[in-house]
């Protein structure tokens, strides 16, 4: 054991405020060695300084309190490395998002406006295997990954063959109300019955304006939606049907692997 010190001195030694020390005490993360029964005053030991410094550094890196508890509560090196590696991955992703946001801001503040390369197309009526759910817009990424895995598994299990790239159908309420119906689909003419929650559906024909968003990340797809929507409203007549996406450039039969997305905005056609 080291030497007992007051909470005030321990706070100075560790750069953890009294409030923080009381909080970590309540969590069992850094408990005082003695609490006066009458005054409730906390005392710490100088041997606890290193642990306090570790906690402070972990918190400065954004590591959550539960993860810190796990890190300090195990002697398993592999478990510690797994927790730290997972956090470093999250930090790298956050850094990349920050760098992307800075670049996007620079582009948005640029006086030049990119010219939208828009194509008008008649989408044919198509039979598909699909998964449809009502989701929140903030959960769309996780839902997409889960639905794609289910469709992957369905095609592998049955041996059915796609007749075109995977696509998505998104009700406008998903954007306007932050919650709505989302459908992931894969065209196929196979007569076999799909398993599980996968359903057979027919997507009707329609007139659309198409803009291609490049890259597998959808972090900046809002800009492509903005360009396409601006073009449609400036040059065409916007229809109020669902938005459609096609995921192109996939390989290996995985519907989650693609390098560009066709955004299809429904437009009104007098020929309809």
C-alpha cells in the first residue's frame, strides 16, 4: 500500500475532478480506499494514481466507461487488445467521416455548381425477390446490410439466379417523416419459392430521371439526391411515387458489394 491522501490532493495528482472521482466511485471503477463514516469524506491511496491516469487517458480517447471497466477488470491480453482494436477502428472511421465532411464543406462552399448528368429512362415492369420493412432513416444502413444478407442466403439456398442488379425502393415518408417503408429487391424469373421472409413482388413500370452516384459509401449520396431533385424540378415534372436505387458493380454474388448507385427519381409522363 502507498500513502492515504485526501480526495482534494488525489484530484490534483490525477487531474480528475472531485465530481469525476465521485462518479467513478459510484460505478465501482475507482473506489476510495477509505470513506469516513461520519463525514462521508473520501480518501485514496497513492498506489491508485496509475489506475486513475489510465482511466483519464482512456476517457480522453473516447472509450466508454463499460469498455474501461472491461479493460481494467481483465488480465486477458487478447480481450484487452480486442476492445482497444475495436475502439481504434471506430476512431479511424470517425476521423474519415470528419475528413470527408471537411472536403464536402469545401465543395459546397465553392462557387461552381457541378452539372448533373441525368438520363431519362422507362423502367420496365419487373418480377423480384424482396424484403420490405418499415424503418427509421437512421437505421437504414443496418437494415440494408441485414436484408442483403437474407437475400444472399435465399439465392444460395435455392440456386435461383438474378436477372439484374439489386435495387432498393424507398417510400417518400422515409425522407419526409424520417420513417417509412424500405424494400431491397433482386430481379429473378426463377419459379422456385423463396425461403423465410423473402417475398415475390412485381415492381410496376415507370418513367424516371436517373443520376449515378459513384462510390460504395452513401455518406455523400444526399448531394447526388440534391442534384437530381434540382434537375427534375427545374426541367421536368416530379412524380410523388417512391424513390428507386440500383446497386451496380457488384462482384462475387454479394448484394452488399457495389461501386456505384443509380438514383431513379419518378417523373410525370404525359404518355402514361
